[in-house]
C-alpha cells in the first residue's frame, strides 16, 4: 500500500519512516522530524538571536526590520522580512528553473551556479520520486538577465526572444515544406505505378466495375517513418497520406 492508496495514513507518509528506530514510537518520531524541519528552516527555537545593539546584525533590505527570513538569508543571500515579501510579491516571488529558462532565456550552467544565481530546493509537489524543484528569486533573475553580463536590458531580451521565435518558425516551415514535397513526389510515383498497371479507382470518383465509387476511409494510421497519417479505403484498398498543419 502506498501514500496514494491511503493519503490519511500517517504511518505511510511519515518522512524516512523506514529509518525510524524500533524503540521509538510514531509520535516521538514525528516530533523528531518536526524539530529537524525547524532546524533546517532556522525557525522556532532554532531562530538566530537578534541583538539591536549589534551593528553587524542583518536587517531587511527594504524596511530595515530585524525580523528577516534567515533561511532566505542563508540560501538566497537575501535579507528580507515576511512583511516585505507580502508587500512586494513581484519582486520576491519565486520562479522555477523552467520559468527562468523560458522567460529570461537563461542556460542550465547559469542556473546551476549558486554563486551566480542562488536558489533553494524543495520537493517536487507533483511526484515525490521526481528531482527537487529549484526556485529562484525573481529580482535576482532579472538583475542578472538585464545586466551587461547577459542581455543588457529588457528590450534586448525581448529582441532575442523574437529572434528565436522567428528562427523556430522558419525551421518549422522548412520541415513542413520538405515533408509536403516528399508527399507529392511519392503520390506522383504511386499514381504512375497504378496507371502502368491499369488499376482503376486510384483517384476520388473513379469508376470501379462500371459504377461510381465513393471511398469509405478506415481509421487513420500514423506512419512512424514519414510522420504522415495514412488512410485506407475499406472497399478498393486505395491509400492516401495526409499532413497535419
């Protein structure tokens, strides 16, 4: 039985349940895991002490508050309090690795460098067995993407995005034209073969056995070699290929 079978069974979805000591109860084990989580987040009893007289004490970069998020300070190199995170959601929202690549055209090596772009890791919410999510601060991503080290400005990023979209469309159109020309060539060859063999009914509306024939097409089947869809008439056996736009 898995977590999906019984999501309300705590014994199933307790983290590292297989490592629980035999002499420890489930309640004690859950308490231990909670303390571990608080320690990692530097929250609760593990939150660093604050000394208002200490000039070295870190403060919120926006309002100067001493109540900063210590986990963000450690992992994202950003000193900000919870109130400012809510006040400036566009600035302090978290972006996934995919969003950073698609929206700001950043590369994997850049996003994997913690010195260049700090990030935090969280378990993937879609599936526990998938790799952890890498989350980035929006303002840090934008500062790097719009700097001279990358694109230089938002306008330059937009221009590069448009260029890539144009190149992608050109490659897609060229691929389609190539497939279309190949389809036309094979169609002409098949028609020539049918004509030399004296086979009737090779085209729509051809006469078969003295009467007007209407093709009854069967289920379309994709040809994995050509990428086209093939339909066969259930009466005369004629085959036609289609290209999807």
